[in-house]
């Protein structure tokens, strides 16, 4: 009886260890779904994400044209299903270009280049990503998308306790969001300052001076496509 009891105790302990390991693995999987990989790893290591300031981060905003009217004219199941398909597509495209998804806000999608993942040229990568987002959303889901991008410093960190939310803040984020509202469907909107950084690699045109909250009236440009490299 003593030996049998010890064997049963040993078996129970082994099962408890396996259950704990499985629970830890599921928790890690969920953490990586909710947060960028680097942030998830930092939480695993020290239990939190230290707020930091990052320089030269390209912030991308994309939203659906006339999304509110689409919601009003379609069943909720259709709206959510198509929006889910759109965001899955956006996540895949952002990953291909080396950007990290930050969050979704209604029908808006925000990603960043050069934040937690090293990117040689976060601005160009973000513009290419934005052009692909706009093109693929029309081709695959028949939804027109506007994109705005800005580059500069941001502050990043985690807020909340019961539900973690990794987010970024700063003037760079605000300008990127406002650019998305100024551009045309299928294009990427930029300030003149940012346009000059990529004008030799992309085709675009001026949208004239526009009123931007917090910035006054400033020139805005739109990018239409990447220029083809000369042969030879």
C-alpha cells in the first residue's frame, strides 16, 4: 500500500506538471497574440514593459472609406466577418513589410515600422505597406482604404491591468492619423516634410495646403506608387 500510494502521488505530480506546462504554453500563446513579440518577451522576463521613447518610428494608419454607411446597410454578421478578413489581410501585409501591428480602432488599423523590430528604412517600408494595403483591400474585399503615414519620435508602453494594451503616443501618431483622413482611396497621404524624404523613390502629387488639427494649414502630398528601378 505504501509503494502504491507513492506511485499514485508521483503520477499525480507528473500530471500536475504537464497541466502547468500546457497552461504556461497557452498563456504565452495568448500573450504573443495580444502584444508585439518583443513586448511579450519583456513581460515574460520582468513582468512588465518599461515605457520607452523611440526615435525615427514610421506610424501607419489605414481606414475604410464610407465604413459607417456600410455598417448601416448590412447585417452585423456580414460587417464583422468582412472586417475580420480585412484585418487578417492587413496583419499579413504588415508582417511582410517588417511592420508591427499596434492595434485596431473601429475600422482603423495602426502599425509601426522601426519600433520594436529593427528595420533599415521604416519610412519606405511603411509606404510600400500602405500601397499594398490599399490595393489588396480593393482586389480581395472590394473595400476602398485610405492610408496616412508620419515618421518621428514616439513613446511606447503598456496600459491596463486586466487587459493589457500596448500602445504608442506622441505627435507622430496624431499626424499619421490625421493624414489618413486627408488622402484619397488607394493612396498614402504624407506631410510635405515626409514626402521630401521619399520623393526620389515614389510617384505622387500635391494635394495642396490643408487644415490639420494642431498643425494649422500645411502642404499635404499623396503617394500613388513606387517608381520602377532603372534597368542596367
